C-alpha cells in the first residue's frame, strides 16, 4: 500500500507521532525502515482482511513490531497488551485537553483560595492552572 507524504503526515499527526498501540515515540523520517529506532508503519485499525478501509479514520501510525505483532487481531486487544485503551491524542486534541485540565486546575485553585480564606487570590489560580496544564493527557487513558 502506497501513501503520499501528505497522507503520511496526516496519519502521523493523528497521535502526535506516537505508536497508537504501545505509545512509543516514532520518528517520521524513519517510515518503513526496519530495525531503525522510531521506525513505523501505517496500521489499519480494522484489518483489511476484516473489511478495514484506507480512510484516514482507520489508519494509525504504529511501530513496525507492534504492527506486525497485531496481525489480524483487534486494536482493543493489541492496546490492552500495553495497558492502553486509547490512541495517543493528536496535537490539536492534546492542546485542547491541556486547556481543559488547566481550567479545572484553575478552578481548584480558586476553591482552595476560598477555603483558606487567605488573600492569595490569583497565585493559587495560576498554580492550579499549571498543575492541570502539565499533566500528560494520555495518562488518563
Ligand atoms: Zn508500538
């Protein structure tokens, strides 16, 4: 199966460049290079043998070893081997999730300010946002 550079970029971006099965960091330039660190392939989430299509929503980047080990088994069971239930987030979703966690943290910070009834207002909101923001959104999967 041939994929254009543009298509490969789109597939790679779906998980921010992480294997969708084991969440290892992949190297875009090592596409298809067997035995190279960060090398990857395009993985069909629903295998072609089971009617999976070449549409973007069925394609994910995966380590070559993960892809070949998965074979015709389901994405769910392949991810379960690594204790994962979801693919890593795309850059877009990652940014959005960070803002959500940051906002939750800021809210927590303002509640803490009220509870302590000390005039630290502002600083704890910032601390809360930072705590929420620095969380890895993938830890929640
Ligand atoms: Zn992998």
